[in-house]
């Protein structure tokens, strides 16, 4: 029988280049060998606490050394990691614990109040990780238990198709669902990101600003980095000014982020005394507006490679890759061993692929596609059709194979019977010199069904009088089709953001629906 464990992502660099620095957090410098020893010791502690292979262990921790230690400890013990988003309420976190069947929650002391309340309501055991808590929290501290045991000699045996991580989706269309990712899914995705798509090099230094509890930060920002033997510099909370200072101080040459992070870094660069020398920048999580990509390239002197993926695809499905050529406004080509095609969106019971140039639903197949939704066979059957995963995203492929994501199907605006794709409108609006950020949504309209509404953040540094709604409409009208330009413009100081810094358009739609 063949075996495979995601724990090898840390175990192998510990064996091959153990004295190389794996992790930087503040003044801490932890080598691969030491981090793997710590993880194996915590794994032995989990076994002492009764954790067995296949058990679900939830992990609620920020971007500190406590996260990867506990993450790889769970994997080394043969258990399944259930990451918990840090912005969830106790009730929402309780849903994750209950639905996953997690018998144990490892909760960072900083989040002990929310995590402890969620666990108490569900009946899940709690041990804290990280610095000691003030007062009693849960049944104890995992580090204290680890001080009484010897490290496991190595990770426990797992099969390639065994579950490794149970990711909960954002729940935009109901209660979050648990996407089951196998050891094969995640080892392969880390490998192709490191060596085929992103060109990770052993002496790279990578900023870990993406939340590690999120699939992008976890697979691309941590596992692929260590699959390539590189160093990860953790930033517990993303602040653009602090991020630039940290990158300069630590010699960071690689940055992974979502579009809002790139926008914030551009703003912070205006007043920064020094900018990092970046070799590689990857954007994912949402569509990166072309004007932002162009400005970042100009200011930082490096290209941004945009990619695409979902929790259900481990996450990376496609990315602009130097070896295959790059094209702004696209998400490039599928990663090695994965097919990404466009199918007829209105046909639900089977996958009918469309020729190049036609708009349809993005479908994915390959080693990255998840095993299904935990405990939800009907949802799994709707998502996995004819061997393909139906993403719910709309896009097209050109004759050269470059994939363009037009929009989420749920974000599509239908005005007077005509389709309006928000991203196309946003790209135009962002070319206005006084618009810093743009989010386009559909709002109810008695005449047209839906009206195009632009929710904007004005650039506070731009010269001239304050930007008005009429200025925006006058700018957009000649550049967009009659049904596309916004008739309604709203200004905000900030957008509601999800745990991975994506703009929550559903909240904007609720806010401006009337």
C-alpha cells in the first residue's frame, strides 16, 4: 500500500537542510530541524490526550509560530486539521466544531474567549497553544503536556486519499460547508506551486501575511514555501506600513497577497523611506484589477503573477507562469496535472465544454480537486459532475489558453435583461486618477430589475476638489456600454472584508439595497 502525509512538507526540509531557518516571528529564528522536533513533541502530546489517526482536531490561531507547530503536530499524529477562521463569532465557530465532529480544539490564548465559548456549547475539549493564558482556559496548555513526553520518532502513516485538512467555505450561500482535502491534494498542490508555477528557491525569504487558517495562506503561503525549503517571515496582522518595514528589515523577496493587500501596499509606498526588493509576487483570492497590477509593477519594479483557485481545489487551479507566458487581466494557465475548462453554465446535470472565446462556468479536474463536502452527499453530487468540479465562477479561455475570470455567478448583475460583469466595470473605474478602490454591485431597481451601483473609496492623496458621483458617471459613460456604466455611485471610507481580506460584496448589497 502506498502512503503519503502532508507532514512531509516539514519533515523533509528538516532532514535535508535542518539548520536552515524555516520561520521568523519577531525576534524568533526557528530552524527546520527545531520546528519539526517541536511539532513531533506536540504530536506526542496529542496522542497522550487520546487523539487517534483520522480524528478531527480544530485549530484556532493567528500567524504566529504556534500555528505551524500545532498544524504539523496534528498531521504528524495522523489526525485531520480543521482550521477555524479568526473572525468568526462563537456561534459560527461552534458550527464548524459541531459539523466537523472535532473532538478537540487547539486555541491560541488570544482567542480563548471565543474559542472556549464555542467549544463549551458544542462539548468539544479545549487546550490552548501559545503564551500562557490569564486564568484557567480549557483543560490546559498543549505546550505543558508536550513537556512531559518524548517526540514521536516520525509522523504516523497515512494513505494518499485520507483526509488531511477540512476547510470550511465562507458560507456566502448558506451555512459554511466543510471541503475535505486529502494528503494527495495538498502535497501535490504545494509541490506544483513551489516548482512548476511559482519558482520557489531555497534561499527565498517570503512574507507570511496571508492568514494561515485560510487555504491561500496555508497551501501557497506556507506549505509551498517549505516544500521549496525557503524561509517564512510571519506577520500576525497585516498592516501595510509595518509589512513594508518588515520586508526591508528581513530581506523579503517574495510576497503573496490578495488584491486589497496590493492596493494598501501601493498607498503605504507613498510615504515609505525604503521599498523591498521583490523577486516574485503572486496575487489570488479575488480578481486583481489591471490598473492595480500596472501601478504595482511601476512602483515596486516587479511583475505580479495573478492566479486562481478555491478551497475545493486545494486551492491553486491556474496561475500566470513565467514558463508559459503571462497576460495581464488573466489568471494564466492551469498548473501542472490540472485541467481548467469552460462549460455551459445553464446545463447542470452534465459538463458540456465550450470552445475558446465563449463565456461559461469554470470547471476543474485533476489532483487538486477535493474529495467532497463533509457529510453533504447532495452538495457534493451537485459540485462534482462528470469528473469535473463546477466552480460557480464565470470566465472564458482565449485561443492561446489564457483563462480570464469574468466574475462570480452570484455577483452577476442583470440590468434590463443585459448581463453586467462587475469586474469589467471596476477595471474601467480604477483608471480614474482619483479612485483608489472600486467595488461594483447590483441593487434592486423597479424599472430595470437591477441597477449598477459603484461603491468607491476615493484616493485621499489625489489633488483637486472632492470626487462626486457626477464626476464618476461622466467619466464612465463614454468608456462603457449603455447598460454597463453605473447610474448610482456611493462613497465609503472602507469595505467590509472577510478573513482573507476579500471584499464582502454581499454586505455591500445589503447595505445599499434600499
